[in-house]
């Protein structure tokens, strides 16, 4: 399958794809009417989850970047409902939940609440374990590293007893945890990208793609918006299928692909 950008409703287009087509799914759905999009209808998250499960390969990960609106002083719980519904009704399992921490968000003057500087990255898996999982690009410096340094691990059993202490060498780097910090999109300097009302950072998409999609694999974004998932897929040697109901946003993604993907690396 070649890379594709498609204009139309994903609920209409996804059924045209064979089962077990995509290696990785990555998107941020419109949620809680926080932004006005061009023509996007209300989302049936259960119907979407079932259809994405059908077209995803066994072992595929679906990454959903989402947050909750504050309504009358309380959270909408949309992200939590999304997780429970997909696990209970759509054939997905929740592999992990990561926090996307937005660095550099001005946030206004929050007199009665904390400033919201995070979103959730819900990582669903189709099956028992990911088909592809490469953490090598998610390494961060280990603060306790020094040449020859060691540490120990005390392992406790469910009975309350302990196993023998395990001593290990401290390495210069370690895998990132479940809190992922990125500069806010407005700090990337991409004015073309920010013509879309809701975006996530290029590096967020790149890290997810490199971690969960093999080289040459196919990434699906059923609500691609500004096209970030497709652009990063192309840059990192993955094929892509981006769908958006708004022709204007498909054209935006086309422009970004032409401008941001080096010809020698794009697919």
C-alpha cells in the first residue's frame, strides 16, 4: 500500500480497507467541543474503536492523544470513558497511559484551578502484546550514572518475603518513563502547522511512530488535522494513511509534506 491522504469521513472510508492493514494508529480526536472544526460530526467512539481494531494488525498499538474539558468546575471524564469503552467494547487492551506534559504553555491566569499543562496518551494494543516495540529512541540521561557505579534492587514477593538483592551496573542512559515532556506546538515555529486550531508536537508523533511502527510499516491517522502524524511518518521511513473530513486540512497536510519532508528520506 502506498502512502495516502484522503478527504472524507473516516467512518465511511475505513470500512473500505481490508482487515489487518495498519501497523500503528495515532490520532487526537476532537473532544468535548473545545475546538470548532470544519464539518466534523459527533464521534461514536465505540464504533470508531471497533473499526480501528478491525483494520489494525494483530499486535498493533493505537495511540490516542486526549484531554478532558472542565465543565462547571469539574472534569468531563471523556478520556477515561474513551479508555473504558475501548477496552470493554472494542477489542482493545490498555497497554499503557502516558502523560504528555506541555512545556511552555502560557495558560492564562488560573485563579480557581491549577494550570492544565498535560494531556493523556492512551496506548491501546490489539492482542496480548505489541507487535513492534522499540524503546531505543526514548532514552534519557541517567542522573546517577558514573563510571563503575552500581545500584541494588530488593525484590519483594507477594507473600511479604524478599529475594536475594540484585546488584547491577548503572548505565549512562535509561528508558523514558510515562511522563513525556515536549515544547508546546506554538514554540516549534511552524506557522503553517498552526493554521489548524488543535495540534500536537512533531516530536510526540515521531517518538510514538519510531517506538511502535517498524520501518516501512503503515501508520494510520483517521482524523489527521494538520498532518503531523503523516509528516513524521514520512520523515522516519514509514508509509502513512491520513484521513480528514475537511478538504482544507488535507490540503494543509499536502503542503506540509511537500515542505517538511526531505526528498531523500520521504516515502
